C-alpha cells in the first residue's frame, strides 16, 4: 500500500455512510462532448469489489471512454483486477488519476462505496422488507450510470460484469436505459478493457478504504483482507467481538460469519419491539393471568436499529 498516494474516491476520515465520487470528464471526451459519432461512441463499463467480505465496503466502479481508446487500455495492461498484483493495480490507478497521462486524458470514472453499516442496515431491516445485496448492487449501478450521463457524457454502450442471472439483469438495465446498448455477462472484466478499468477503480478504492479504516482504529492486530476465508479476518472477528455491541461500523452484521462469531462469544439474543407486540398481545391465554402471569424472557428489548 503506497503511503504517498490516496485515491480521490477515498474520503478521510473514512465515513460511516455511503459515498460517491465522480471524476472530471477526460479531455478526449470533453473536447468532443457534443459529438454523437456512431463510429467512435462513448462506452461505459461497470464492476464491483468487495461483494463477499465480512469487513469493509462494497465498492461499485464505472469507467468510460471513447470506444477507440480501448486500445490505450490494452497497451497499459488492464485486466480483471484479481489477476493483477497490488502494485500493478495501484500503478494503473495512479495513471487514471494523474494529470498529463494518456490514461488521465482518456478515462473518466466514478465509484460508490456502500459501507458495511449501510449494507447491514438494508439486509437486517426489522420493520420492513429486507434490501438484499443484489438489489443494492443493481440500484447503485443504475444510479452511477445516471450520474455520469447527468454530467453531459453521451454514453452509448454499457458493459456490465453481472450480479445474479445476466439475462434478467440485462433486461432490468435495458428497461431503465432504453436508448443504450446494454451488455451484461459473466467475466466482463476479462472480456472488455473498459470493465477492467472499472474493476481497478473499485478494487483500489476498497483496498485503501480498508487500509485507512485500520489506521484510524490504531489496530494492534491485523484484520486481514476482510474475507471470511482469511484466517486473520476470522481471528480478528472472534477476538474483538463484544457480547452486546459486537463490533463497530466496519463489520457486516448480516453476514453469517459475524452472526456465528457473536453466538460463540455468548452474545445476547435481541428481540425487536415489533416482535414483542406480536407475541405478547393480551397475554394470549387468560389463564396465564391466574398462573403467575407471563413467562419472563431472557432477551434484551430493542426499539432501535442501525441508521
């Protein structure tokens, strides 16, 4: 991790709520922003980083450029971010962010970092339908595309690394953006350089967000990559859990890994206010009034939730 570099998509101190960053429109597009040439359309790629981890944000990234500039991306070695070394990803990100480079002049980009707190707040709603991860991902993708187009960028083609079944996701996007040519497929980050660029900005943004979150905590023990399969992450989760409060906002409480860690720590069972109203309405059986009343529950009554 480079100490002298901070992606502009990473806000310090690391916020607890979801944030979006949009780059300036690159010169190659800005100079011909009114040009709607079908021979060299503006294309946009979408990918994410951090869908599976139990720690840190899920980051969605988009990148856009002239279609002919795909050759520029190939020349610089863009590929699925998971296939590149950390050093190579940072090198490419610095090029995208650095003035007076071919990458800076060719690629526009944007990210939305959905915090662990907001992911959990959506997936653990106690009083309304849950907001699952696929729905959150789809909504963020559509909003990012909208944000870029609202800046005046005349996007014509969109390439997306799929979340869920590609056919239904493509239809959902095509219904939302009927004038665009939409392609949703698996492994899009390996097939299309513009999706590879989106993969890079998402991955580097997430990595630096997690790194600076750890710095803010002044951690003595590494929490690793944040993936449940990482032994360092599992050790940290199980070693830092509080039976009542769990952890701070960096942990996705909706993940099974986190739930099991709380259970192993002897965590207290939570019953929400609505649950008590449903179960205890009028005692249920009038006979209970003459036989010691209601049975006491070993629970903590809660009428609050993560906001």
